[in-house]
């Protein structure tokens, strides 16, 4: 997030899209409700009805896959009606002319036709957003999990820049991270192209710092992303694969492909706290520890680095995950893996990472610190871009809608969206072992509109087969107004009905390498 | 009396919820050395005394009987338990052989958005520094 | 007297542990102190960081730990302990209370009618607030407006169960909020108003007005106001006040045997 969670309560307008916040980030939903009670206007762009839509000033239901169209249409209204923040655009941004020209094609009429939102509603939403003093954009996977996810995000950033909603309290472009430490894993370099703090592996200066700290040359060619790793396993190029604490056999798209890939490697190591679907395929399974058993830090979605603390010992022969890595490194013959505590590792991260360099366990305390925190007397950064952007001026990107992205295939008339439900989490490895959570939502289902259900002769709780070009799945039908005719939704947490089997992983977003989990052609048959 | 009765203890340990990216503050309740529950952390900058249902029940999976307590070696779900040191040696040997015979880029590492920063950092250090490959990623895209 | 002095005195009298607060890393956390740890006991009871100490005492006893416990208790905490004692959930013979009176500021924030325990060891007594402005404000709404107000509040519920989980006097093994016949599972918001009315009815004869439920509600629903009104009604009809003393019997517990709490209703 460019801004902080608490600031949401004081926004005048919140534009929420692709996030079922009440179910995925309930405590953040609480801040949004707080803002609404204080008079903020909530604009929700979402194909589905969600809990927060009953508190929204407007609920605008775009057709899946058409986000760029409505975002561009809002900007066109804002420019045409001269509602933009001229001063901000002139002094803090670049590329406005190009943006403005590129929006010519996004007349309200054309936009309305493509995205399915009334032209008058688009106009009203644009005015409300532009006229707010403090408008905050909040989004989640509904925006990013598309082959064009990166472009969706750029379009939202354009909207914030155009209206000067950046670099001030209660504004900004705010992605909500799904998992507890996605932000941190990225921050500390668990990515193929960057070292800690997003320092590029092919940047000689940045890499040089690490090389002198480690006393060894590091590879400068960016590595493979997870989906590319899976492909390389199948091609026989990856022979040794070490997976820590992830269960791609549930969470990755195109599960058949993942299983083939994992089975193809010569040596698969899985380190986890349960014998997951992925661990079952391993040659060696190492017993790791869970969060209650260790010291360390997580970084939340608002960049707050926070300490977790050990409460109990791990069971049996299970070890702290960082100790396992060190033991393997040492057995492999590598130096520089001698640590006596998680704190020592953190100090090394702080030394090598400019945005973390002012942090220490003592300073993090129980309140945490938000990066960037470049020095020991720096209080941390509540919101980004107050005075400028990393590159100086904010650059508008021209983002065009590609009609291909909304195309369905013959025999697959439905748009399938996959996602989460509130009472389960990710692959279900943890949450399905919780009695209270399992009680709430014990099994997978497919949401289908009453109209489609009637047409296909399907009743609530009937077993149905969902078929995509990639695979098929049998689940119970949940007939609900939450989805519109032509659209269906399946949660992905359930290993006996893994929705991701339906998703293809061959078409990826060129930048983020994300595949489309929110737009998959499908059909439904009675089982 | 009390000082000898080691199990006569109740304490709370400040920590962060392991589920979503909100990062709510919580206290783990530990009675007699066992986790018995969760309390929301008052005065936390994000959640100040609130949690969602997932947070409130975050302790429930910790003591699940399914927890892995031994290293396993095997294939196709047919596993046998081995000592920890033996398992570590097996992994290190396989890694060394792969690097020697096929080069560092024939190895790949998948870190975790559920593990700590420290652990993810070390995984990256293992890949880049020990093995010499940038083939490291995690499931962030989900 | 200070909390530490009183704790020392209790240890001298043979108490095995004292449940109080520990200041660590900028927060105050509940902790059961042993004799040797007495110097680490937080000198005050932090106003903005309140925890359900009575509920914790219940859980400590429930876990089978054997020993005598001293506990730092404000007015509401003592009321909760009394209520739990009445329901057979805790054994008063094993309990010694370190009574702490709340400040005027705290009492006003809580609109608490009795912001002190029966015996005050620490702090000085502020008489308390007899009329809740928040309750009066809701009462002053017209019927339709009031209904709409509560329905909108209930509709914002995120089903975190925090109101129940943090409540010091909620302990039923079989919670009606989890009964599939009453509240459908898996939906956010939970069926309303039934979810909230079920809880309000349950609390009408039990709520000791600590306000912890409202403080832990991520949706900011004014639960305390609701339960204050519910207990007010019970007081008017039956002259009964939960947690006031050990002898009064709950009027709602005597309506029929269905309403009697099952004996030994301990959580698993
Ligand atoms: S308590 Fe709920 S909202 Fe808070 S971090 Fe945990 S899962 Fe997220
Ligand atoms: S105020 Fe809320 S938490 Fe306290 S006793 Fe009443 S219902 Fe329970
Ligand atoms: S604490 Fe609030 S949001 Fe949570 S279940 Fe209770 S009323 Fe609903």
C-alpha cells in the first residue's frame, strides 16, 4: 500500500475494486465501515455482490475482464469535465498528453457497452471520485489476477495521479496482500530478479554490495519465476527443487501441470508443517515449525515490519525453518550460515537493505516500523511519495484495453472466477485444521445465478460438473444473486475440489507472470 | 509450591496473526506450556484489540495431530521416518551433485509468503550465495 | 497500597500466583506472576489496554492448574468473577482479589455505574455514572428510525465472533450462535437480526457491562449500548443485576429447566 490501513477511516471517498474485503481482510473492512459511518462515499466496482456493497454509495458491476475500460472511462470524464488536479499533474507528473490522447477511444457510450456499467453511473462515479479531497483506491486480487493484471494496476495508478490522490494522508493506491507475509517475502528478495529491498540482480552496484558482504560473486542473470520453474521442471531443466512452506499443488493454476512438473524433478525437497499435497510428492520432507514456535518478522500490506515471538517449542524433531536452511547450507559446504538467533539474521537484512536499515528488533517492539526506514532515528514512513517518486515525477502509462481478454470460447459460455472465502485461507492447510473455520465453510461450491440455475435445471445444493478447456470438477451448486447470469465463482481452498485445476497457466501477464484466475471460460453440467 | 510447580503458569506472548496481510496484533495465551487461545492485542497500530474469525482461531492448527514431527524420506507417498541429520545430509548431497553435474541453474528454490522475512532471506541466500542461482520465487502471485 | 505490595502480601498468605499485567515492548499483557516475579508486576492497570481477566481465571482453573490465585480486578472484573462464581465456573475459595478503582475518566468513557470493586486496594473511588447517555440517545429515536439504526449496525457485522470470544461471562460449550438451526453458517454478515438478538437475550441476565465486546468489534457496532439496555430491562422487570452479589439468582435461569445451564458446562 502507498498509504496505511488506519488512514482509510478518514478518507472522503474509497474506491474499492476486486476485493471482498469483509471476507478476506475483515479488520480492514472495519476501517472502511468506519469511514462510511463518518460520511465517506464508498464506490465499489465488482461483478459480484459482496458484503460491503450494501454500504456502498454506488455498486458498479463491470463485466469480468473489462477493468481497463471503466478506469479509462472515469479518467476521460475527469479530463473532459476539467475535474483533474491540474497543479499536481503539472508539477508532479509526466506523460499527461499521451494519456489524454489515449483516452479518446473511451467515450462513455463505448465504455458502457463494453464494461456493462451505465454511462450515467460511470459519469457520476467519476465526479464523486474527482471531487473528493481525499480519495483512496483499494484493490485486491480481482484486479491483479488477470493476464492483464499489471496493466489494471497501472490504470488505477493513473487515476490516482490524475486526481492528485497520492502522497497525502488517506489517499493512494492500496493493494491488500492476501497472505501474511507476501510483502516481506518480496522485500527480502524471495524473487528471481531482485535482491533485498528490490535491488536488481543485474544492477552491478547493488549486487556488488552483497558480493562484498558475502565475499563471493553472485549470479547476475535474473532467474525463473514459479510458473517458469514448473515449466522448466517438465522440460528437464530443473533437477533439484526445494519448496519451503508452500503448497503449489492447491494454490497454483493448472494443477495437472504442477503435478507433472513436481513428479518430473530428480530431487524434490519439501519443508512444511503438514504432509501437504505437495509434500506427498517429495523425496525428502523436512519438518518445519509454525509461527507460534518462532521469533522473526512479518511485513504487512502497509509495509509495517512486525515481530512475531516464540510461544512454544515445535513438535518432535521439527526445527525452526531458518535453522533447517542453515543446516543444509553448512552440510553443502557453505560458509556464512552461522546464526544464533533470528535477530542476527534480521540485522544482516537491515545492513543490506536501504529501506530496512534503520530497523532493529528493539525498535520494532510491538508497534513495528513501516519502510522505508533508512536510519536509526527515522520514524518509518506512513505514506509514500509525499515529496516525489523514486524516478522523480510520476509517469502516466498508456493502458489500452484488449478485447481479446474478454473472449469466451465456444462451448464454454460462462466466465469462471476463482477466489477465497472468508473463513478459509489459501490452500486450507492451516485453516481447514481449525474446527471453528471448518464448521463455517466445510466444502467447496460454485456460485451460480438463479436465472442460469433455472435455465439449466439446477437447484441449490445439487451436484454439478464445472468444465473448462483445462479440466473439470464436481461441486455443489450454490444458487445466489451474488453472481450475475453468465458468471460463476468457486473458492479454491479445497483439495478434494481444487478449483485451480480449471485454470490454464500458459497465458501469463507479461510483467507479473500472473495467470488469469478471475476470467476462465467454463460450462456447467448436471452431475 | 508455586516455584516448583512448573506447570502452574499462564502467560501471553505478543505476536502477529499468521493469516492475512493485514497483520493484526495478537497475544497467544500459554497455559502450563501449551497454547490455549488467542487474545487481540490492545494498542496495536493496525488492529487495536480487534481480530477476525481466522485470527481468533489461529492457534487451533498448531497442536493438530497431523503436524509433521519427523523427517521423511520416500517417493510416491510411501515414506519412512529418518533422523533429522540424515535428512539434511541427503538434501545437501543431492544439491551438491546437481550443481556439479548440471550447474547451479538446474536448482530452484521456492520460498514462502507464510514464512518470516528472516527465513525467506536465508532461502534467497542459499540459492544465490551457496548454490549460485537466481531461481528463487514464492507464491506471491496468489 | 500498590498492586505490588498487595501481591507480596498475598504471596505471604500462600497464594501461588497473581494474575496481573506485565509491561513489555510498549504493551501491557496479562501474566500469572509467581512469587519471584513480583517486581515485574505492572504498577497500574492500564486504562486503554483492558483484558478479560475473569475469563482468564476461568480458563486457568479449567486447564486443571491447581493453586490459589490472586487477581487484579476492577469493578467490572469483579462483577464478572461473581457471575462466574454463581454459575459454578470458578471456585471463589481459591481466589483473592486485588481491588482496583477506575479513574473518573475511565468511568465516563465506560458510562460505568460502579467503577470500583467491593473492596478497594488501589486507587480512589469515583461514584460512577447512573444514566447512560448512549442508551438515552438511541432511546430518543423514533421506533422506525431506531429499528433502521440497529438493523444497519447488525448488517455490518463481520462475524469475527470477537464479542463472544472476549466476553468474560460467555462460556457455554454449545453456543447458540453456532447452532445451524438458528444462524446459517458461512455467511457474512451472519443472519441478522437473529444473530445479535440471540446474543443480546443471552446477555440480558449475564452481562456485567465491561464493554470488552464493543472494543473488540471490528465493525464498531455499539454492542455495549445494546446490552446496557437489555440488562436495564431485566433490572426493571426482575430487579436483578448480573454480577452484583453471589446470592441473587438469574431470573432467566429459572423460567424452565430448558433455560437452566447444564451442570459443568465447561468448554472442551
Ligand atoms: S485477524 Fe483476520 S484480518 Fe487480522 S491479520 Fe488475521 S486474518 Fe487478517
Ligand atoms: S459488556 Fe460485552 S463483553 Fe462485557 S460482559 Fe457484557 S456482553 Fe460480555
Ligand atoms: S464483534 Fe462485532 S463484527 Fe464481530 S461478531 Fe460481534 S458484532 Fe459481529
